[in-house]
């Protein structure tokens, strides 16, 4: 059991170090030596979990959607909450920033893939449930809207990255949703959605408060 716990901690340390390096330097310029320096593990320990730089990139992408938002009475609120939570976490979480940079790299993604299909799949599930509940306009096609939201979010994220180093990304995503949602939500549901710029921060704070303190 102790060995398993050490292995889990080592893998997590390597992933977080790889994410930090990918987020700062991109895939091509990142080196295993840089990752090892940040992770504080041996080369053997790293290669035990990830046999190449490509595998490290895939590992970072695979955990992008690990954190789910709480269930809400209105399913469309969950779509909003995914967007606003990610917007908030992008400023704080190098794993998410690395995923965004890796996914948008046209040269590298041919080797390791992209996190975008994971996000599209998650939002498609939420939108399908919302549609079945009558929360959306009748003509809505869940997967088309999911792809639109993911594409628009990544455009806003890139713009905020280049213009303000993500300092205002939550405001920008809030504005994006305010303009998109009238073409998605039924009028009665639209009035009840919380798309405030601090929505993601509040969700993360509430989730943190629910985590038991270590013994």
C-alpha cells in the first residue's frame, strides 16, 4: 500500500511538473531535463510512468476534465459552471494552462492529441440532458452547440492570454456566455442562469470548503 501511494504521488508530481514546463515553454521547447528538475524525481521514476515526452503530453491532456462541477437543478447552469470554473482555474492551475497550450499547438497535437474532444463530450452530455428537460430552444443540436462553446471559449482564452496574461479571462468568458446563451436557453431558463464573472471562483471556494481537513 505504501509503495502504491508513493507511485501515485510520484506520477502526480511528474504530471504537474510536465504541465508547468509545457505551459511555459510549449511542447517543442520543453525538455525532460526541465521536467525532472521541477518534479524532483529520478529519470527512472519518470520513465516508469511515462515512456516519452509524447506520453507526458497525453497524460496532461487526459486529466483536463477530471474535476466536475456540482449538479444543479438547471442543467444549463452546469454548462455555465464548467466554463466559469475553467476560466477561474486557468489563472491558477498550470495543468489546465498546459492543456490549453498543447491542444492549440497544430504541430504537436498530431503526436499526442487534444483535450478539446473531452470538453466537447462533457458539454454534449450536459446539453443533451438540458434539451431533454426542455431548458433549451427547440432547434438546438447538443453536439453542435458544445463544439461552438468549446471553440468560442478557446478563442476568448487565447485573446485573454495574449492581451492580459489571463488576468481578465473570467470577465471575458462571462461576456461570451451572456451573448451566447440567448440563442441556446429557453427564455424562462435564461432568466435564472448565473453567469457572473465570479461564478467560477465561488464554486471553487465552496468545493474547497467541503473537503475534510487532514487528520
